[in-house]
């Protein structure tokens, strides 16, 4: 999979309220992963955790 893709996804979630709202409205896990893949992202849960941790570290450093 691709940690860079996960980082782009996390950045999109931070920056795009409409995208974030859409993602948060999806309650079915399979449907969520299909939506993510259909938007062109290719990562697994491990990549997502790494990207989220990097984002949190950035926020803490800036705060």
C-alpha cells in the first residue's frame, strides 16, 4: 500500500470540510473503503494510522 496516499487523504480530511463531512457520514466500513478507493486513494489501515500519527505530530509541533 502507500503511506503517501494516506497522508494525502489525511490532508484532504483536514482541508476540505465537504469531503470530511461525506467521509464521516459513511457508517459502513466496506462502503467507506470503497469510497476512499473510488476517490483514488490506495492505502491500508496501517498506512492510515502512520499518516494520522504524522499529522498529530505536526499539529503538536505547530501548537
